[in-house]
C-alpha cells in the first residue's frame, strides 16, 4: 500500500480549525495511540496500540526523510489485543526497542485523505496529511492531496522530514534545524 504524505509542525490549533471547516472535512474521532518502534536496518517497524481497541497493528513502512510531499510504502498486520504482549516480547528479544511515542490523534477525512492533528508527548502539535494511492491513479491521488494541502495552507507551516520516533530521540536539535531550514527557504522566496 502507498500514501502521499507530509508532516508539519503546528503552533496554533485554533488557526487551523476554520480551514478544516471550509474544507468540510468529516471528523472521525480522537484516538490515543502508543507506537513502539523497533531497531531495523531499513525503514521503520512499530507496534501501534490504540486505547480501547480490540486490535493492535504491526506496521512496517519505508519512506524518504524529505520535508515535502513523499511517497510512503507500508504494510499493516492486525493483531488481537490478547496477543500483542507476546508479539512485543518477541520483537524486543529479536530487535530491541528503538523508542516509544505516545500521542493523542484527532482524525479527520476529506474524501480518501486522512488528516491527523497529533499532540505528541514531549514534542508538541503536528498535522499529518495522508492520501492513499491504492486502487486509483497516482495522478488522481496527487490532485486530491494538492487540493487538501492548499486548502489547509500547509505551505505556511514548518515541514518535518522524519518520523515521530526520530524526533523523540533528537527532539530539540532536530526541530530547531527544521525551523532554521524552513525559515531560510522562506527568506529566499
């Protein structure tokens, strides 16, 4: 499966809400998630546990660490909550834990595009935009993605090239570098 996606850091949630209303997004709900990332050589592997859910997810994904829109290839296996502890024990024994990320995610949808407003523990607020490519042409997916990107004025936010896992390990240094690069680029425009 593949997505077109981007992540930006946001400072003022209230400023984003009118754009979401104008876009007529559908609010799916608020989800509390804990992602446990494991040490692997290529891509990222995590177990996602969602509070009050009957299943967890084993997720592998690979995408370039670029700030602008990127294609992410991913696979998901659902695991019953009864078996997730055993799965995590095996992964810890074989791979070791890279880090844990806890977040509160408010999920919105516009057509097939998922809009995540995330409050990530120790990192702050972010917006992730994910437009699935699967089952349709890449051109149509890119058009949908571009429409939502423009409607939410995401070009005015600081893009984040890495995962929450990487940010959590290098939070201050990496976020400062992202802000510096973003503002240097804006000054050139």
